[in-house]
C-alpha cells in the first residue's frame, strides 16, 4: 500500500489518481493525518516536506522512530541541502514531478523493501550523495557532512559487495545507475514544467 502525503489537496489527489490503477493508495492532507494513517500495511510513503501543521521532516522522523518497515520518498519543492544527510528517507524527488517519476519511485522502493538492511542503507546513502552532487556539483566535495556521508558509503561498500549476489545479474549496478540518473534528471527538469507538477 502507498501513502500519499501532501497538504496541497489537488496535488495529493493527482498523485493518488496516478497510482490508484496499480496500487492501493491512502491519501493524507497533513502531517498529523499521515501519522494517523500509518500502520504496518503501508509499504511506501510519498511525503511532502513543507507542510504547515507538521512538517514532512517531522513525519519522517516519527516513521523511523516507530520502526515501521516502509520506504519513504520525499516529494517536495525543497531543493536538497546538506541537512538531508541526517534524514532517513529512501528517495528524494524535487517537484515538479511527472506520473512516470511517481510510478518509478514507488516501483523502485517496493523492490528495495525486500533487500537486506545493509543494502537498503547503502541505497539511502547513495541517493543522498546523488541528490547533493546534482544540486551542488563539484562544490559539494568540501563540505564536512558530505565527506562523512562519503566515508559511510565507502565503509558499507565492502559489506554490500558480499550481499550483491542477492540481485539478479546486473540489477545492483542498474539500481545504482538509476539513482544517479534520477538525481541528474531532477536538476535538468527543474527549469521546465513540460506536463509535470
């Protein structure tokens, strides 16, 4: 089941409409409503960051605090900054987004849900690195939070290499390339509205 969380009702309803042919979807129009809707049946949360009553960041923290086994994608107009290093999301989409973007992230996160915890953590970190590199380019390298993120990725790589056999053929490399491609697409799409919201 997918939980769509956005205080812009029309946008939340649009995301729900895009997904409802393929998935069971719940919709919440506030952070508090999202927390009330969360239970063990939720597999993926699409979460806006900027909401008036309870921010997406606070909702995300509560999701992780409760230990729920769900993947979370931030779908937001907030460009990624170094504060994302500390956040426990699995994917980061910057609005405007398309139906394809929403379907792709849900499909990807549902697939990741079945991986070992170390592999999931690795993909979280690589997603953050890709988002920051897409936002800041070469300027990201000198930030201490980025350096700490890179160090954690490198320490996990050895463990993940041993676990990569759980992926069919080249799926592991394909997933890493998809993360990097998605981050690049978010930046290139930011200037155009072409059918996206």
